[in-house]
C-alpha cells in the first residue's frame, strides 16, 4: 500500500502543479473563463471577484500539489484537495453535459483537451483524491517539519509571484493566437487547401402524426401521404476552412472595415489596444506620449484601437496627450487575446507582430521598440 500511495501522490501532485503553473502564467485567462460561468449562471454580481478568485484558485492548485508530494500537513490538505477536485469535477461535468460553456479552460490556453477528456480526467482524480483522503494518516512527510515548512513558504511565494509578474507585465509564455511572430495578414485568410464544412440536407416529413427524417436521396416527394414539415442542414464533417484570426476586425466609428488598410501597411505600425477607458492601467502614459512623438518623427503610424464609445475614446486620447494617434474601434473580447493588459501596446511590421508590451514595459522610443 505504501508504494501505491506514493504513486498516487506523484500523479495527483504533479498534475495539480502542472495545471496550476500552466494557468499561473496567464491568470487573466482563468478570470475570463470564470466570468463566462458567472454570466451563464446569472451571477453577474460575482464578476468583480473573478480575478481575485482566479489568483487564489491557481495558487492553491500549486500549493496543494506540492503539499501532496511532500506529504505536508496531509490531514488538512487531503480534505481541501478532495473538495477542490470535487468542485472541478462538477464544473467539467456541467461544461460537458450542459453545452452552455464551450470549454472549461482547465489547462489554460496552452494545453487544449476535449471536454470529455477533461471530465474523465477529473473523475479519475476524484477517485485518487478520495484514496489519499482515506489513507491520509498513513502518508508520512518527506522532510522534517522545519524543511517542509520552508519549502511550502517558498511554494506560496512562487505561486503568487509568478501571477504578479504576468499581471504586471505580460504572460511569461504567450499561448494566445496573437503571439510575437504571428502574421496577422495571413492569419485572416483561409489556409490553402482548407476543407469546408460538409453538411447534409435533412427533410422532415410527417405521416399519421409521426415525424420522420429523410435525406435528399430518399425523401418521399412523390408520396402525397407524407406532409412536408421542415428542412435542416446537418453537419456531418467538420472542416478547417476558417481563418485562424477570423474575428480580428478594425473599423472606424461609422462601421467601415479598415482592417486591411491598417495591417497591410509596409514598415512598422503601432497598435494601442484599449478595452475600456474606465478600467485601465494609466501607468507610464508619459512614456507612451514620448513614444508617439518619436513614431511620428519616423513616419510610423500609431493607432488607438478602443472598445469604448467614440466620445470616451476621444476623451482618453486628449487626456493622455495622444492627440496624434488615429482612433478606430475594436471588439473588446478579441482585444483580450491580442494583448492581455489594458491598455496593451503592439508593434507590427508589414502585418507581422514584432513586439507586445504592458504599461509597465512601454518602450522609450522607436529604437527600443524595434531593437534597431
């Protein structure tokens, strides 16, 4: 039994640490997923707490995983771990069987697995967690109390520190579609050789109060005893004829699409994404103003892509000395994936992303931004 418990501890502990760390590099991703759950459940009052809850949950995953491996305070952590796994199993079951949430985001944006795989993973974890709970008194710590406590304190510091870094700057590793090096012009086009979705037309007829579905090859068009009810298109093969960046659209405030004209420019272009002017990190705006002036001297376009109203965008531009920036409108949800911070600065060269910065890291001038 001793070796079985060790094997379970390694599996559960390693999986929790991996799951926590992979989400800790981008805690905002989990907070957005929490908001999605809150909206589906009608818990709009909980939206402001999504980020603090995300930070705490991610930290606890890492801390609990390390505690299981170290055998530290198992009488406490085995109970907390079992409760957390039970909660995760409920969430993944809800995602799988309700169909109201596209994906649970259990491994963040870096590791994608299906909802069914996620659910059964949690079911297995629930069984293993229950075993650890039942035999918690038999789990002995790897180190003495002093060393174990020091390691746990370091784990706590790491768990919150890595998230602080991601929120202050940008994620340590970018798993989003708009990572540095992405060609946004090519990404908005359908890939060569892509296959479209394949649909089959289903004809619904009724006879003697019984409805039946037919295909276009066998529907009873000559039998007048069958009465036509409806028709629908059924997806029989999912294709891949969709651009990777299909939702990326820049418009002016009259609704005209200007995406191609912005991304298609040769040379460097700055894009400042502002999801909301009311909930914004206004640090280093003076540095941003200097960068705008330097960009103008070098004939580099500087666009302000705002998800707020035209009046709010204009007021934001004037307040922060960005009068020479060209304002366009941009979807706030898509802006979350372009640069995680609000605002977030992006430098592109002929449509290819060359750099991304949070307010704490705005480049001082064109030379710093381009590295030239």
